[in-house]
C-alpha cells in the first residue's frame, strides 16, 4: 500500500461540480478583483469565527505584515514570537522594519508564555502567538501579559482554521487574527490567499487600505501600501469549501484520536493535547530520537510524511544576524531534530490509517 502525505484531488472529486459553478459564476460576473465573492467570503469567514471584520489579502504572510503595519509596528520596535514556526512569521516582522525577539516553546509546540515577560524590553510593541499545527496557544495567559505591558497581540492562525479555546475560535482573542488559505491548509484555496480578522473597525479600515496601495478612496493613497488582494476566483472557491470545514475538521480529529489511542511504540512520542482546547489538527506531529531511521522506514513502507520544521528560524542562514547561539532555545532546537508529521488529511481512508499505525507499531 502507498499512502500520500496529502492529496487534494480526493477532496476535489467530491466538490468539483460546486467548484466549477463558483469559477464560472466569477468569470460571468465580470468582477475579477475585489468583487462580490471576496466581500461574501470576508463576511462568511468572519461570521464563522465570531469576529466582526474580515479583510481578504493574497497570503497569510501578507496578512501578518499588514497586521503589523496597521498596529503601528515598525523600525525601532521588537515583536516577541517563536522560532518553531514557518519562516514567514519572522520574515513579516522584518519586512516592516521591526526585530523579532524569539522565545522557547512548550511540550505542545506553542509559545511558552512563562518566557514572554523576560523577553519584554522598552522596544517591545507586540506578541505574535503562533497556533502551530492547529494547536492553540494559551491565549488567556498571553492576553493578561499583553494587557499589563500594553502590548498588541496578533494571532498567527495560518494553521488553525476552526481551532478553539474553551469553545471560542482562535483568531478572536487578539487585536488581530491572521489566516492563510494555502492549498494544504484545513481551508485551502487552489492558489494563495489570506485573511485578516479583527473586531476593531479602524484597524479593519487601515488593513483594507494597506492591501490596496494605501488607498481608502479612489486613487488617493493616504499611506504607503501594497498590492495584496484576495483573488475573486479563490474567494469563490473558499466560499464553497467553508461549508465543509467543520466536517473536514471532525475527520481530522477522528484521525488524530485514532493515532493517539493506537500508536503504542515506545520510541514514538505523541502530541500533548490540553483539555480546554480543540485543535484543528492541521498536522499530526510525533517525535522520535532517531528520525532518520524512521524516515527510511516510512519511505520503504510507502507512507508519506513531512517535517515541520527541520530548521528553527534562528538557525537559518538568513537570520544569523539575530545573534542567537546554539542552546539559546533548547526545546525548540531539540524538537526540530525529532519531529515528523503523519498523514492527517480528511480523505485519508480507514484502511490507510490502520496501515500507518500498524507500520509504526512494528518499527524497531
């Protein structure tokens, strides 16, 4: 048996007639940029997450960058976040001229809130809380710190569509929530796309201007902005797929539950899931002390896998100037050598799932 790590074609086959109609509707409308589909999706997605305003942009990276700009983050400022993340979390901070201040993580791969206060300086302007793999950060604790030190909070929800804390969706806690609709996400477009969510009307207006050359009216640029608009066709596709997100997330949870219950190999460390949270399980990440050996075994068994992420941001050549030394973020560095992502896409079959677990339990 061969099991893919991800296969979007399986999903497409089930919804293709609706997708085709959505694309045809956009093409026939004559509105290809910031038309009805984008507006509808902004409203639908923000309503789904219980947030007042949505601003569609062209990627999760731009969502972060524009959010930082809208909150006044720029040169001379520091932003606290993690190194155990996709590079864009940190690159967005640098793109607005600020400096990332990186702290270590907890056993569940999210920011260790107990490390935040020590990282705060007079230059600190904001915290980016990354809900990595769909696993929510401890937002109540982070918000308490932010309030005490008068910091802005951005939630990086690019892997956490539908994840919740005590029944409340992530993206609804901070000043701004940022989402990506990259094709492999729980809610993925068939290209790039992103969304900014906020309950603040003025922040939403600023973000709308920033995505469109800084224009609020006509061709009048009030601030320096970007060309970062969510594509009308992608919005039409996402409007179709949003209807299925809860169902797809439930399937991901069922797959994760099966892994957690049935993987018994002592060489494999399973994810820790807090009781008050509901992960979206964008990824199901395990750890092992001998990852290379496991990789070879999975390849030989025909099982797809991923590594998210093999190199922490502070260990990347592009970010040597941050001057972090080996051992500065011990848990981040240790986990980067051990982590491996198993298949968890909703269309994974029960027979494939059982095969994966069987092979993992037989690994020596």
